[in-house]
């Protein structure tokens, strides 16, 4: 006798436990009672014929079987969300839902003004914004449209190259008042430096400009881009940020403009199958126009 097919509610419960690490966290995420989540997990384990979680001091730990099944569950969740968005309005309507993803800095510092202007003009379109530096999979329809700082490498994608957003070195005026304005790359070593815990790609560009830095050179370290930007604005030290963002802050000084500029090539990308949906095309075109305008600020 064959095992029953796993049901979608069981898979949703499984994915919620996988992501939250506990039955209680999954229950809150799904807005159901904790015993309901437990029953769904037990039924799913019976259906697949394998234990999915083991208890540990930190919560529920996924078994090797759960890790393997997790990718399939995430793909199904993405497909279900994409189906819901695609069905949210007719193809020619200026309504429905569009999901966008972008890096932390772009999502928080660049897109809000663009999206506010867009919704003033198209109030019937609901926007979802995913924030993170991981490139979500457009082919699996995790987002509908993405703003990316890496060239798209998958076929069946409609990509518009925007240009190179330059990164520069910036410091608060208070920092310059205390330490003086550096006139050479070597003079930067006299200033407190904001950096990272794990080296990003632009470290090679710093070295090309004569500033060879390692983890030990930084007086403030974080791998979070938003935390680095906040630290620069607060005067913790000098650091790297997008030139347009630095110029928006009256108290930031652009250091060694001619010695250090690192370009971030930028694209707006969506699956080509979505271009026939008016709401998708409207959002895509608005992002292209808005990010282009932002690039001109640099």
C-alpha cells in the first residue's frame, strides 16, 4: 500500500519549523496553535517515512532528510507565492501584487523614494519588498523583479543594465576636524577606519589604490552594510559607501575622490514571461528610471 501524498499544510508547517527552529515559532508564523503544527509535522514524518527534526538545547534541529527536503519545500513555497501574485489581477490591469528584491542599502536608502512616487501614480498596485544581499532565484519566481549588483547568468531573464554605481570613501566633518583632511592614501591610516569582519570584493580595489588593509586595521568592524553606513554618518570612522548616498548627507566629506572609486555594476532584472503583465512592466520601467536618476546623483 503506497504512502499518502504529503499535504501542503504539512509542508508549510515543516518549512516554518525549519526556518524558526521551534514549534512555537512556527505556530506564530502560521497563526495556528502549536499542537496543530505538531500534528502536521508528525503526519508529514509518517508520510515521508523519516524523522525530520531532533530536539536539541537550542530547539529543533533538522535531520539530514529535512535538510534535503527543505530546498524542495522552499521551491514549492516560492511557486505558490508567485502563483498568488500572478493571479492577483488580469494581465492588462494596473492592479495586483509585484514582489521586488534588492540589497540592504538599495532597498533601504534608494528604493523608498522611487516606490513612493510609483504608488502615487499607480495606487492599485501592491508592492512587496524583499531585503537582502543574497540574489534570490528569478527562475523559481522567488521575486518578480530584482535590482542586482551582479550580472544575471540565467537564461529566460529580461535584464536592463543601468550603469555603475560608484563607491567612495567618506568621513564625518567631526572626524576631519579632529584628525585633519587626508591628502594621500597613506594619510588615511591616521583616521579611525570602518571595515568588515570578512573581506568583500572591493578590498582588492583599495589595495590597487595603495591602501592595503586587513581586519586588524579597522577600529570598527561589521559585515552589515547598513551598520557600516550608519557608523560613517555617526562619525565612528571613515568608510566606503555609495557616492550618491554620501553626497546626500551634508556632514559627510568625500575623501580622495580621484584616488578611490569602485564601480558597482547594476541591473534591473525580471523573468521574460512576466513582461506581458502590465503591472510588472510598469514596476520594471519605474525601477529602471528611478535607479538611473539615482546614478546621476553620483
